[in-house]
C-alpha cells in the first residue's frame, strides 16, 4: 500500500511540474507572422547597424512562449555596455495590424516589437502585451546560422 501511495504522489509531482501555461505569438503580441512587414537584425545589442533578413526567420517567431520575470532592460539594454551582461541578437519587427474591420478599407496601424535572442542561452525574449515572454524552447541552431549569415 505504501508503494502505491508513493507511486501516486510521484506521478502527481512529475505531471504537475510539466503544466506550464504556454501562449502563441498572437496571444502575447497581438500580431502573427502574416502581419509582419519587415525584420531587421543586429548581431549584438550594442551594435548600431542592422540588416534585413529573409522570410525563413518568420517561422521561428511563431513558437510557443511562457511568461517570465526576466528583466530585458537590465539584461540587454543597460548603458554602458558591460561584459557581465548578456549580449543578444536583436530582431526589430514592424507589423501592420488590422484594427478596424467595420470600415472600408480596413484601418491598419504600424506596430514595432523588439525580440532578443540571448547569445548565452539561445532563448528568445520580448515584452509582450502584458508581460515579458520567453520562448518555450531554445532557438534552433539553424536560426542562429541564418542570422549570422546576414552579417
């Protein structure tokens, strides 16, 4: 009987740890990849130049995200740059969001978002509609190679 109780408790603990609430790009940002007009990327937070990337990158943004208490400003945007801080690929995204369908032609608005892909962890972070979000999984090495190729 003790073994059965221990087994049940173990299963509850294991399954309880995997119940992380995840969100789509649309849920956390208000736009999806079909709304993206342009993406420019810097290979470092501290660089002042950027380059446009191909559509291959879009599919990597459309992933699952989790809420996090990660402080983007202190980790990536603090001034002066510090080697103690994490550097990152920075994706500057411009979107067209349709916000009024009841008029013709539908009204759209430009929206800008900034995504950071950490060099040290390879997770993607951005400030969403009401929180900071992190990609559920590390970004693919293929994405890192695509971004590096544009430099």
